[in-house]
C-alpha cells in the first residue's frame, strides 16, 4: 500500500515537498524572517497519515545561521515530509494556489520587493519587457523603472554595478538572460563579489542574488546550454542554490534575497512552465538544505534541478521493478547539505548522483569527493555518477538528448549499483 | 533643400523625469494608431515608437502617400481636424525624412563623407602657471587659506609617507608599495572638492584621497604591515586600503572593475535621493578595459551621478599612451557615450579643485555622469616591482620630477599669498617624517592577524565545511609547531 501510494504521488507529477515549513530557518542572522504558521499544521496533518512515519529533525543544527552547530541533537533519521493527502479530506488538499515556476519566482520577487524597498532587479529587458522568461512581468509598472532596471548589454558591468550598489546599501538581484552570459561577468563575480567582504575585513557586505536560466534546453545551441554551477563552485564567498519546483523556487528566491551573502540561484530553462500548487502563506526555505523528495531504503539518488524530474520518472520504473530508491534534491550546491546526505547514505549505503553538469569538475565530482571523504565507511559500493559528457551541447535533437542523462540510464545505473 | 529633422523632446528627457522621481511610472500615452496598419518595427516595444510619434510631429510632409513610412504617420493626420502648419516651399522631398530609431538628431546627406578620426580639440583647463602665478584671465576658485594650507599639508605628508614606505619596502618590511609621485595635486585637490558622503572607488594610486578623508598615518601603516589592527584583517596586499567609515571602498586589484561598482553606487545614491555622488579614479591604462566603456555607457544611460576621474599620467607600467589608445586624450571619449567631460591640468591643484567641485555639483543636481581627465605625469615607478628607467629616459623623468612638481607649484602660490614660508615647510617635513616613522614602528610591533581570521568573513557566518577545514589546519599546526610562527596568535 505504501509503495502504490507513493507511486501515485509520483505519477501525479507533484513532487513531495521536503521539510515542512516550521522547521525552516533563514540562513542569515536577520531577525525579521517571517516564521510561518503553516508549519505546525502541516506537521500534524502529515502525522495523521497512515503508512508513513514522519519524524521532525532539528534543522538548525546545520550551523550556517545563528544556531550553533550541535551534532548530538541530530538523532533522527528522516526529515519530515509534507505530503499531499489524496485519501479523504478534500478541504485541506485544495489549499494554496496553483502556478507555474516562473510565476512562483515572480511571486517571491514581488513579495520581497514589497517588503524591502532596497531590493531591486538589474538585468537586460527586465523592465517593461518583463524579462525574457517573463519572470519580472508586470513588475516595472508596479515598482518603477529604478527598481526594475533595464541595462545595456554588458554583463560584467551590470554585475559590477550590482556589486557597487550592494556595497552602498541596496539588495540587487542580477538577472542573466541566460546563465551562459554570466561567463562575461566572471571577473566581477570571482574577483569582487565573492571576495570583497573578505578582503575588506567584513566592512562591506555584498547581499546580491545572481540568477538566470541555465542548463540544456531544447536545441538552443552550445553557447546557450551552459551549466555554470561547475565553474562557480570553486569561488570562495559565493553560495549556490538550484531550484527545481515552483515551491522551492519561490522559497529559495526569498531566502536568497534575504541572505547577506552573494547567492547564485540556478534556474533551468525547461522548468519554467512546471506547474504546482504552493501554499498561500508566506514561506522562506533554507538555502543550505537539501530536500527529501522520496524516502527509500535501497539506494540514495542525489540530484538537482531538471534531473530531479528525470530521476522521478526513472523511479516509477524502478518501483515497478521492486526497488525502493531514496531521492534527495540537493538544492544547495555550495555548500552541500552533507548532513541530510550523510543520513541518507547511512541508511542505504549506496549512492548514485545524477546531474546535468559535465563530467570533469562538475558538481557530481565535488559531491563524490565530499561523500567519500566523510562517509567512506558507510558505503557498500563505489559512488555512481551520471552526468553529461565533456562535449559542447550539440544542436541536433537526438544528439542533444544523448548528452543529457535519460531515465533509462538512471534505471540501469541503479540496478547495477544495487547488485552490490 | 530643407531637410526634415525630428523635433520635440527627446525620449531621454521624458524618461529621466520619471526615473528621477523613482515612483511608479506614469501611464504612457495611449498610442494614436489605427490598428489595421502594419507594424514596421516589430522588434521595438510598441510603446517606444508610438511615443516618439506622438511627441515629434506637428507637421506631416507632403507627398506622404508616396512615402514608404506612411503607416507610422498617417494616423496623426487622420485624427486632427486642424490644418497642419505649412511647410517651407523649398521642395520637401519626403524621402529625406530620417526617423531610424538608432539616431536622434541627424539628417541625410548625399555627400560621401567619412567622420574624421581626429576629434575636436579639447582644451586643458588650468589657472596657475608653472611658477604658481595666476594665469592672465583666470578666475581662481574661492579657496580660504585654511583649506589651501590643509591641501598643501596633505600633499607634503603624502610625499613623505610615500618616500618612507617605499624605503620600508626596499628594506623588506613589507612586500609591496605604490607611490603617487607627480600626482599628488591631482589626487588630493580632487578629494578636497568632494564631500565626505561621496563614495570613492579608487584604483590603487589614490592614497592621497583617503588621507584627505582622515585616514590616519597609523592606519596606513597597519594596512601595509598587514597586522591585526588592519581594517582588512591582513587579507589584502599593501596599498589596498578600504574604510567604510571614510566612504572609501576597499581596493580590488583588477583594473577598472571599480568603474561599474561606482555606477552601481551612484544608482543606489540616486534611489535614496542622497546629496552625494560616487567618485571613481582610474588611470589611462584602465580606459582600454571593457569595464571602462561599459561603465561609461551605463552611467550615461542610467543618468547616474558618477564622477569618472581619469589620472592620465602617460604610462601604464611600461605602455605609453601611444600604445594604449588612439584617441586624442581621454576626455574626448566621453562624447561617444553622450557624456560631458573636461580636461584639466592635473599638476595645478587649484584647477583640479575647481573642476571637480563644479563637476560634482553638476553631477548631483542634474543627475548625470561627468568624465574628468586629469593630465599629469607618473614620476614614480609603477610600483616597487618596477624599474621605469628600463623603458623611459632619465631626462624625461628628471624633467618632470624637478621642473614640473605639482607640490612646488602650489607652494609657490601659497608663498605668493603670504600663507607659507620655507621654515614652515622644513618643520612640516620633519614633523611628518617623525610621525610616519613612529607609526611604522608601532605597526611593525603589532601582532599579525590570528589564524581564526583566515576563515571568517568568507560568508556572514562560518559554514560547516569551512569549520572542518579550520579544524584540519589547527590540527596540523598543533602537530607541527615549527610550521607556524610562535608570535602569531591562533
């Protein structure tokens, strides 16, 4: 019963929401983060579900925010999973509102801009045009031209401009029309954005958010299919997060804006039209946390961004074959949520990483090293990693599909790993 | 033949008025366009082209029916019942009408003529002669003796500090230094014209500006010695000063990155409606960087109150001006971006003061960027890692050092006014020398930053991965005490 219920959830296309809101904490020390009333309700609701055991974890123990790092408090294994009930109670199941991922991003942006007048958006065509992916549509009329600033085409310069504005009190959000164009801003990001807080001895903070769509799209060509997370992961001083569903997109956007550190928020070109029902109440997710998408016993599958959806597709097949994979959307690409990952590894003893990055020097490569270093004794098998090849993304459809990890490959890899 | 020009308010003025108030943009006028007409400019937002039409036309050329642009202009005619003003009879040819979106105020020509690569001459503003006397016809800026003496004292202290710190580097007390010999007037006088609220984004040779703001000699020494009292906590090279309380942003080594920061800061100041501007210094070499061009363009488009002060000292390490750019100076470049500029004699402290002061008030009141080219000469080597005699003649160097010293020039003017004399000069020099040496000794004796400062401030709070790395390092130090100096705190 449990597996079919889970299977239904997966087929419904509504991903499990990781981490009920009550356990969310803002990464920054700011005291004005809204605490959410939703939390307690969802926890109670979840615990009434039959067939699913849920335990809350003390998420603050990860130690990024004001709470001290306290490993002894972390006795529990699972993160609580807020699950939509499809049995009975229709009233609670229809709460919230449905929207697409780019609308969720916009909602998050609007809420933050209303809340804090220093928040502004800088980028190409973000003003009256509404952004090339319509994330900022309608906002210029609402907030004015100065807060939705259209810039000339010079990524290095408008990123630098955002850094300068951040140092003098604003909280800019830089929108790259495509993540690949931010390679032009690499100098400002690597030499100044990540560094100036450190080299100034903490005098100048740079609370900016750099966001944009990246990843392999549908035949966009090599230059528009860049995966920049692998290039930026080495830069000290930056935080990186990747969103994958409307729920976490909105939550991460809000958290990133409130953070005092420079945050790069990776969106994916093909996920903008993903639809999901999200809560009406305000919620902010934690930037450093991973999301438990599907609890399981046999193997831990770590993934992020678009690959999460490929993994979930593969999971349908795997479940029908009798496997019980645990799927974790790592969300936080820098730093990794090794706490959640470690707990999962200790349970399943096998890891498969599914990512869209290139093989060499990708997120998967770093994650493998981190897991090996920290959880070597827990592993029964070498860490598997499925990633794109080290080739520029070709234009031709079938070739492009082959550079991205496909669900059958995931199924095969899981089967191989589970033989251990 | 009369050529039709577009009249009316330019779009930028309209935009500026709504931008300056920073409020919700007022509704654009509804376009007066018949919906059945084809849109010849689909690549442009429709509001843009329609607005131009509504504000620019009071007259429709005759023969419009044969004009290929009819679709944009007929609606205006159809909706008005008033007679259009008569056009001059000199045979208006409807094909002479220039309305390409890319340019504003120009006309067609049938002469095949190229625009010359030589620009219109930009004169260089100065008010004092080389001998420190007011030039005929010059209007000297209002400068009280107190201010003038403060500027001079700053310049002397700066010179002494530069000399002593350079020697200290040669003695191995710290690893690097850059002097600003020959550019003291350019830097100190320009800083004197600013207010303390103006945010300075410097390149690396502007310690004079920081000194003007009140940065202590002791604080300079701490930064160069990278000890625990350094505001940067020992994380940056010498001369990469930064002080939030003095509104002087920490210097970052890559050239010209600070230009876009300044534009961003100006945008922030404009949003806050502060009576302050952003000021950025850079050298002639920086004008080749992509960041320079983009920042200039941005500042002009955003109408940001930035002062771009270019210390054109003739050399970028070993690259002379002739290998750096082909335009005639830097001030002339601003025209390309639609920006105002001025070229000033950088060795004339009064001229620099006057120019920067008036540029600043223009920048803030009119919300526009200004480029100020300050012509000077780099008497110093590029840095302590450079020996400039390798690429320039000793004669050139000694000429500028001896004959064209900006501090001496200003001193002559002070002496001419009876505000200064030789004795005061010697006293000032020896007094500064004593203070600086004392500061250096003090800085040298201070402890270096502790090991814990290696991991703080990377983020707002230390994440676990850095805590892990820190404990690893501490373990290594504990196990091998000979690896770590005993006098450095942990």
